C-alpha cells in the first residue's frame, strides 16, 4: 500500500489525513485511502496532481481575466447524448452463475465496510449555497467542480466535507449551456462540518452510496483480475465499478459497453482514441 511506503519514509499522519486523503476524496468519494496500491501512485499523480504546475495541468484565461482558470486537471463530458440503452439497443437478460462466480462477487471491499456511518455514504441534494465559505462562494458556485473543507470535530476527529457542484458538472439541457454566471445552485453535500445546516426548503432529495464505491486496494484488484476466469461463462458477463481497476465513472461505463459488445451490440463510437480504450479494457477484463 502507498500508505505503508509513505510511513516508511517518515511521512506524517497529519499530511496523509489533511492533504492527501481530502485531495482525492472528491474523485473517489471514499475517505479511506490507506489500502491504495503504491503502483498506482504515478498514474494518479498524472491525472490529479498533488503538485500542479504548468507541465501537468492546463492553465488559461477567459473574458474575466488572464488567470481565471488557474488549474484544470480533468474535463467533464458535457454532451451525454442518448441514454446508453438507446445507443446500444440491447435488452435485459438473466442467467444463474456458479459457486466460483459467487465467491468472486462476494470479495470486493467497499468504503462503507470501513466507515458505515460516515457522511460520505449519505448525500443531500440542494440549492443552498450558504454551505460554502462566503469568501469563496461566488467563485466556487460559478467555476468549481468540487469544494472540499477539512475541519476538526469536537471529538478531535477530522471531518472531510465534500460538495459536488452539479451546476457546473451537469450535462442536462438548459444547464450545461448556460453562461457560468447564470448557472443555478445545484450542490450535493457530503459530511457537513459541525455547525453547518442546509435550508430544508432548498433540499431537493437525498442519496445513499452504500456498496457504490469499492476501495482502491490490492485486494480489490485481485478480485477484479480473477473475473477473467469466469467472464462469458454460461453467457454471463460482469461489469460495473469494481470490475475495472479504478473506481471511476468512465471505466465503469466502458465496462458495460464491453459486456454489451460481447453479447452482440455494436460498438457505437468512431473516435480512434475511444476505440483504443475500448480494446484495452476488453483485454484487461478478459473479454
């Protein structure tokens, strides 16, 4: 685990808990990263750098000023197009799997296995911008994909509050194409710090992430790779977030496309780079 190597070279728990874990919580939606495999360190640094600079991030200007966009490390897919069911034109199927498959399916470890009552298992969807510090509020609501705030609770434990700003992320018609200054407040809050409240009249719904986010761990990677033994057996294929070596939306979605292709659906995109990813994941999944 990366944490073990970090401690071996003299790293402090304070740096790990206050800097490293919150930095990646917004991407992984888990607040337990100690099992994270060290071999993935360089890869994740390339995608979401802890030390952003002109070489590993994009910096640019806008009509607001030359330094309006200081750091951009990822791009949200804004044009979702048709739903995946419409694109692939496939129906549902049900078949029974055997004992080996059942053993593999019961193996993955999830975030809620470590912190079952954590606020990161529970989400509140709302339009109350006051949960963001007034000093940063306008900028965050207009420009930021995520807002993370680390505070110490009255019991001495650290709390990692995470706000997803869907006013920026949402690809829905009438939202993604609005000017930034006219975007509605669309927040999804996790683990609010002590003393913070959300106006009940601005709450739009709640969500539960239990069994939704497998941990990055060598144990889970072993489970993922073992699926190669059973993919396609009795006509059954397995996809989702834990069937790929990363707890991320794009690979989870692509794993579903890989399985749909395996049972007869035509691959729906012509982009050469997209096709490369498709074939890479097919090889990795053993399909």
